[in-house]
C-alpha cells in the first residue's frame, strides 16, 4: 500500500511544469518536469493531462499515491473563477485530500520571502504583480495585456521597439538605432523586410521575443527611443508594486518587493537602477530584490502554509531548492 506525503507542489507555466512531492517533515521526496500548461490553447483537461504526466513520475519516484494537500500555481489562472475551475479539474484527479490553485505569480512571490508577506512583480513574456499578507489578504491584477491596462513584458517591449523602428525608417517618427539593430538581428537589411518576414511568418511569430534583448542592448548604447522604453518599463514595474503595497496597507512598513521573470532577472543596469530609484522615491520602505529561486519552491511553501507546517519544515524545503 502506498504512502501519503504532505504536499504536492505544482508550478505550471506556458512553457514547462515543475512538480515536487514534500513529506510532512520537509523532505523533498521527488521532483519532476513536464510540458507547458496552456488551457486556453488545448483545453483544461488536456492541459491537466500534461501536469498529470509529471505528477505520475514524481509519485512513482516518491513511492506515494496521494498527498494531504495539492498546492498548484498555474499560468492562465488570471481570475478567481479560473482558479476555482482549475482547482476542480486538478482535485478530480484525486492527487490530494484538498487542492488550492493560485496564479503562478504567487509562486515567485512566496519563493522569495520567509513568510507569506510581500509583493512580487514578474516580467517575462508578459507582466504581472501580486501581493499577500499572512492574514490571507491578497492584491492582484488581471494581467491580460492592454485590455486590462497592462504595459510591458518581453512581448510588449518587442512590439513597441518595432513600432519605433518602423516609424523611424519610413519618416513618421524620429531616428532611432532600433531601425538598424532589430532587422540586423535576423540578418535582414531594413525594418520593412523584418515586418514582412514576421507578417508572412518567414520568421516564426514566437521568435519576436528575441527582439527584447536587442532593445536593451540598443538602450545601453545610448539610443534615446530604446532608453525611453526601458525607463517606461521601470515606471510600470514600480507603479504596479506601489499600488499592490497600498492595497495591502504595506506602503508604510518595511516590505519585500520581489522582482522576477526573465526581463527583470537579467539585471539590465538601466532597468535595475530605474526600478530601485523609483521605488526609493514612491515606496521608501520597500526592499527590492531579484528572485532566483525556483517557483516550485514557492508553490511548496504555500502548501506548507496551508497545512500549518512548523517553521523548520519550510526551512528544510528551501534548503533543498537553494542548495
């Protein structure tokens, strides 16, 4: 007869899924990685099937058949109603006695703090911000892109860079080095050729994100348009963080502000300095730091919070993932 562990932690993003099985004493019994979690593209059940593949491997390695609690931090869980729907779909798999689903940004936040208290801004392909307090209060944004008031993220930055480059090349806007650096990245002679290649999908649409590092390199060379976009991103990051801190009544308390996702974790000097300078002006008691810990650690810690694990247990789990 199989054993029962304490927590199954799931961190499922658009490109990959990480799971971990954690015993009641904080021992990590097994980990596994699976494919991306994209319910809007493949449907909820097919997306959960991807998670199930990783969970099955982890359970087999750990020698368990179920856990006390499933703590899942999932991409595309942008509204509470979506969290509830996904929680029902995961709970139907009978992996644990209870199941809680949160947006995957909460995993980044919890991975970077020693208690469930703080704010996290994640800037990868998109941009999102969440905050939490130990009493269970949270702050969040829909994070659906421009339709929900967002600006930034790697995808958005690439689009903005192309906008400036196109207008510079055809005369509608001021000159910018982006008109040369963006097409040159793909070995093309001009922005027109790049736009045509993207439109006709001679360059795969997913490769558009490659233009974001080019934007930052162009900004570092002193180009005004590129630097303006980086400055605007810094302002957006700090605006989201400050609003979340205000909603949670944390603006006047020393509070961690975690910075995660590929764009922020890259520590581009202009962006990094801009975020820290603006935070110092608008939220002087905020303590910014870049999160490098695996988000599945955050999912595990949220699960241990839920089951009321004693302090030495999450410390043991953190030591495993940070070793």
